[in-house]
C-alpha cells in the first residue's frame, strides 16, 4: 500500500496520525481513500467542486505529480505521497 | 500564540537582513502544544521568484518538502513560514494572502534600511480572503 504523509496541521483531522497507509493504484484513488477514511481532511485538500485546492501540491516520492500524470499517476506499495503547499507573497 | 526561540529568531533576522533589499523566505520548525506553537529551528530557503525580489517571494514546493522531511527527521513539526518586507511594515498583503496556505503561521519581518524593525504573525483563512493576527513573542519583542 502507498503511504500518505500528513502535514502537521492536518493531523488533527486524521486521528493525529503522521502518515496513513491507503489502498489505491493512482494518486487520485489514494487521496480518495484518505478522505473517505478521514472525511474532515476533504475540505482542507479539495474545493467544494472536488478539485485540489490551489495551494495543494502532491508529490510521489520526489516527483511533483503535475509533471507526471497528475491524479492518474500510478502508485504502489513502497511509494510515499507527500502533500506540499504552494506558498508565495510579497509587499505589493 | 507563537513563540520563536532565540536561536531560530537570530537565523530569521540574519537571513532577512542579509537578503535586504530583497525579500527573504524560510520555514519554521518546532512543536505545537494545544494553542501554543514554539519555533525551535528556522531554515532559510531560497526566494525562487523570477522577477523583482524587492517586492515578491516564492518558495519552491520541493524546498518545503525538504523542510517537512527535516522536521520529521528532528522530531519536530513544520509549523510556519517566514518572509521579510523590505522598507515596509509587517502587514499581510493581498499578494501574501492570495498565495498563502491556511495550515501554517506566517511571520512577516519588517526590515527598515537594512535592519530589523518589527514583526507580526498571521493566520490566513481557508478561502485566502483574510488573515487574523496571531500573538507573537520573540527575543526582540
């Protein structure tokens, strides 16, 4: 089973776990399994329309899924999925 | 409430002053106990913005992935992001808000004429439409 690492602020929505093993052959299936098991995570990761929030990036091991096959990126046992925010800003 | 210990605070201020007049950025690692966050380690990260860094910063997601891994390795948590506002106050700008993430504390350091002036911490909401001021304590407060 692939493993999803849970960022610290989201662990309160995942029974305080820092990682969750999930079933799924793709990133999309794995994230769906995660939010089914821990429904409170859903609003943190997805919009009401079911799209990943704009500030959410997903990595499989060291690769950003935007440069792979997005939510159809294949995952297997031994793979680690990381949830990493996009952050920027500035004075103006 | 967020407290920054002396050592990470020095790292944050040094990074902000060294990158002046450009904006700096970095990650804050530490612990959370109830409503109290304590920053124990600050990681200066590259400003990856491809443009005028005097008024913008951008963190590479892979650098945040590194910070998250460093936190886990050290038994800490990634609890916040810091950046500087050169010759501007430590407000949370529209650009800051629209490119933020509601999961973390955002400390803004105001650097005036190359020297630290003041700092504030902000907590953006999920919709990235507003940010609440968070009580901040640090060695220069």
